[in-house]
C-alpha cells in the first residue's frame, strides 16, 4: 500500500508569489489534514478535509486555503507569500473510523526569499 | 496552537539505556498518538493509545496514558543510535494537536 505522497518536496518562492502544494493520501483514506512546522512555532494545524469538505480549520490567515478532490487528493494554496511562511508543510491522511492512526507524508519544504 | 507540552525538551543517553519522554495535554481526547521525526522529514507513526486504554506496547516501545492527569509517557527500551530523532505526542479530539517534541540523542 503506497504511503502519503507530497509534491513537490522542495520549493523556493519569492515574497508576494503564491504556491500550491499537493498531497495524495493513502488509498481509501478520505481525511486529509495539513500542518505547518517551523522551529519557532512547532507543528501547527492548518485545516482538515473530509470527502471534499473542510471539516476543521486552524488559526491561520485567509491566505492559506485548501481543497480536496473527489479522489481525496488535496491541495493547499498560500497566496501573497511572506518570509514567515517558510516552513515544512506536512499532510496526513486518516481512515474513516474515529480512532485511527494518521499517516504523514515526507513534507514539502517551502522557502520564501 | 499546540495544546501539549513534552518533557524533557532534549534528552541524551547512551546506547542500550532506556529513554522516557512525557507529554501533557489540556483538553479531553479520543486518542493520543506518538510520532518520530528524523531531521526535518515527515512524521513516522509509532503507536496509538485510545482514551480508555492505560498502557500499550509495541516492540521496544511502551506508552502509558493517564487521562485523569492528562498525561502520557513514551518509554523506549534498549535504545539504539537509530532511535535518535524528535518525538512528538499528538492528541486527537476534533483535530490533532501536537506537543512541542522531545529531541532524543542516543550516543553509540
């Protein structure tokens, strides 16, 4: 069974640009959640999608948005990039049942210059 | 924001010794999960313990959960150099909250 796949692995963007990150969950998993990891703030929850609907949202500005497709693949978009958006972005997929493990991808390392 | 804190923040031990990390959290949970992260890479799932469980084992890992104290511990027995990583606890209520992590260094 393939794991969670995130693309691209590395990105360098300029301030003011926008970026789209992709996450393909484990086959059969319908929940995809996104996290930002920085040295200063640790792992912060961005949002979770389930069956193409945003189910939960963390405390991030509206520049951070996401969506989920019918095949459960998810994308995260960050508009008007700021230097502080430089981080490792991780996505995780989970099965339908409540008490199931969340499996993470390798992450996308975004650097904003 | 994180709802959990881990203790200690950093731990350095000799190979073969046991390593214990503690995690405290703030709200009620459905389950608590432990993850390992090697040097800025993705998180590897280690173990899930449900809120109605008190202890769980997986290989060299032993996890305890005390919901009355809102705390959990992860014990790694007979540590190896390959166990060097950061370890995070994550609690799941209606979303995941991660602890601050413990950086474990196992010296060969």
